[in-house]
């Protein structure tokens, strides 16, 4: 929630609240799946994996979350 709120100064929780966290780039890393999750704001996130098979089920379940301007490029990955 704090990541999503960073563009909205009146919303809490916030990453920079009382200067607790000054660097707003936070990455969640799943070592077992070799997957990196980076939510950069309330409008988007990046998922990176070393194996396309790791991303396939995510793509299948959340395909409607992909923005139209990214859709063609992402769909090429799963052909």
C-alpha cells in the first residue's frame, strides 16, 4: 500500500513518511522461483524471471492487467 500511495501526499502509509525510507525502489525477490517483483507506483509493476515458465501462469491468470501498449510485446514472449 505504501508503494501505491507514494504519488499521493495525503495518503498513508507512505514510504517516505518521517524519512524512514528515503529510497523508494523496493524489490521483492523470490530466490526459489528466481522471480523479481517491483511495484513502481499505483499504475504498474515489473515482473522479471530467469525462466519464461515461471511467468506463464501469472500471464494466464492476470492477462487482463496488461496494458494495451505492452500487450503485443508481452504476448510474443509466450508463443
